[in-house]
C-alpha cells in the first residue's frame, strides 16, 4: 500500500481553501452538513443534553442507505412527535419492535430492526454508566485513543454500532455543536473520504491483495485515519473543518459523473445485489451534469478514477470503475495541473 502524503497535502489544502472562501460548490444551498441547525428539531437547545442525545442517535443512520441530511430531518420529525424515546430515563419503557415501527413511520426504515435494539441498549448504558448524559462520555477526553476506549464497541466496552468511524462521527458532531472542546482526531473515514483518496491516487493499494472486499478493509481504513489525523496535526487544521470540506465536496461534485452512477438490480440480494455501470455520454443531461461538476472542479487534474457509491452502500466495497473521462469534444480541464513533486 502506498500513501502519497505530498499529494494529500496539496489536494486537501486546495479543498480547504475553497471551503473557507465559500467557493463553488460550497456556496450552494445544499452545501451544509447533516447536523446543521436547519435540519434539527424545532426548539432543540444548542449544546444541551437533549441536543447531544439527538446527535448520538443520529449516528445510527450515518452508515449509508439514506442520504445524511434526509436522515437528520426524518429523525427530527420523530423527535418532535415523541421526544421521550430519546431520553435514557425512558429506556425501561421502550420496546425494540415498537421503536422499529416508529422509525419506519418517519421514513427511517434502513436497518430499522437492528437499530431498535441498539437504541434501547445504548440508552441503558448512558443511563447506567454516564449519568444519563452522553456529554459525560467525553469528560476529560483529549485524544482519539481515549475516545475509542470509552465509545468503541470492543471487549464489552463502549456502545453497540460504534466502531472507529462512528467514534469519529460522534466526536465531529459534538465538537461542531460545542458540546466538547476541540482536539485532533481522524475525520470519519466514510465513502466520501475514501473516494477522494482513491480517485486521486493519494492512496494506492494492490487490487490482488484487497479484491475480496474491494478497498474497504481494516488496513486501508487504518491508513486513511492516520493520513487525515497527521494532516490535521501537521498543518494545524481543525478536523471539523477538514471533515466538512472533504465530505461535502464528494457528494456535491463527484456523484454527478456518469462513471460514478450505477444501475442497481430491483431484485435485492444484500451484498450480492447486481450492480452495473451506466453508459456514459449518451444524453444531454450527462453532459450538463459534467459542466456543473467536473468541469469546475478545483482538483480535477489529479482525479483519475471513478469510484461509484452503489458499490460501497450496497456491495460494501470500494471499487475503481475505470478512468474518469469527459464528454466527447469537451475540454477536460479548466484548472492548472497540480504538481505532485512540490513539497
């Protein structure tokens, strides 16, 4: 496995510059993170225990299967209908099957049966071990390692459904909400982070070694976390800002290239569901989408590979689907090439 830290510095630096200046696409109406105020329940006090509990449960839907901002708004509907089910002191009265029905009623059907049990068990642990307030989990925590020790579901510690990515996710949510102080941690290594790393060949791995699960493996996830955390530390970058710059960009821009779009079989078979690429440059709509995304991408000159989201969200893999291209006769680049030789 090869990690190009020089290229990472240049690409992440360019994204951060665009994010801070609110350049395209960060100036679009959709360029907001899922936990933004406008997606939250009405009347929810910022930084309160209730806010922290809402964000804790929001993590259950940050694994794909539903668009993140949509999940937040649907969960807000549930909170406004019955906020008592979010409270640890209500745990003894909750029934997992009934929670599942409540999730499905507001459009949160993805993994709803599993989440019902997780919801109840984790509220019980917050009540018993953390005084009924999830903000207490981070009391005295100043490192990612300590956060993992308290939160990650490992060796009978932590919370169900929380592994390294979700430890980063709840840390990011709580820092953004001013629930906890800022310290350095790796941003959540989700699909969008991995797409950026592989599309730009910041990370290069031997396919023969990883092909069983694509590039979604523990060694690659660990290397990605290390890359992002080192970048933040070395460049004195707030990881909350880095998270949003990477997360928002991939969703707003990369999803529009036809090489990243898939045709998914209506006959779902879990991870074995058939996923096929769509034909490229067969419609005016595809070309127009390119003009709004890749043609104005500030990092397009290092973007080599298409990395389709369906392979990840349905197939559980990170897959490179051929080289990224442009519509016939259309200029591929409007920006100067980034030199990977510079320090």
